[in-house]
C-alpha cells in the first residue's frame, strides 16, 4: 500500500501544490498511489488525531507514506516525531520529497523509532521543567501566591487542562484575543493563568 499524505490549513492553501509534487515524485520513481489522505487544519480550534494515525494501524511492513516535507506530520517536533516513530515501529517506509528523507529498510528502524520516542519524551520533560522552574522562581523571589482567585476556578481549570495547547499557541505567535476566543475565557482569566505559570 502506498499512501500520499496531504496536510493543509483550513483555506486549503498549497493543497494542489502538494498533490502535484507527490504525483510527479511517484511517477518518476515508479510508485502507484493506493490512497490519498488529507487533513485540513484549523489553527483556531484544537486539532484532533491526524487521519494518518488511524490508517497506519491497518498498514503493513514495507507499505509506504509519501509527503512533500516532514513538517506535514505535525505542528510541533513532538507531533512529528510521534507520527514518524509510529511509522518506523511498524516498518512503514516514509518518503519526504523536499527534505530528501527516505526512511526505509536501509536504516535500522528500531534505532530510528527509539530516537523518535526519546525526542518526544525529552520535549515534554523540558516543558515540564521550565514550568516548574518558573513557578518556583515566582514563588521564592516575588512572593507569588499560587492558586486561583475565587470565581475563576472553572475557566482556570480549562486553561490548566489545555496548558500545552496554550503554550503551543503562544510559541506560534497567536494573540491574547485569539487565545481567549479559542477557549472562551476573559483576558483577566488568561493573564491569571500566565501569572500562575510564570509565562
């Protein structure tokens, strides 16, 4: 089975470009696409699990996934490495055209898979360490009273539960208004959340 995987924003920007690149690559390398999978990403809403995740569970060793570039596997390094690790663990070949990556039997797939899992674990650990250090600094140096002010528990809990997504939105440059609208919280609640985590 040979899967062509496309990932675009809600306005379907670059969809045809990706299709053309993959079609040309497949033709030049004698590959016949079995299935096209497209994920349309809306940056304003929380992303669900990529469609490719579900399909990979049904794929077999030596099946192939073709993408235009490795960034199509996710917005963050963790997302990319998780999906790549899943492919490697199942012996699925990944062809990334623009990056010139060909991950197949020529590599030790277990080593690649373990590396992907390790990078993902490290990224999550570093984020946790940064958050704890910032909280301790605020508490020790600035006398910050940790905890939520009365009346905002539900909204603060919502932001707490989605802390990683909030941090991803901040890293990609989303505005305060966009974040508040996305989670349906007030600016005061958002700023309290930032203070609580020393962001």
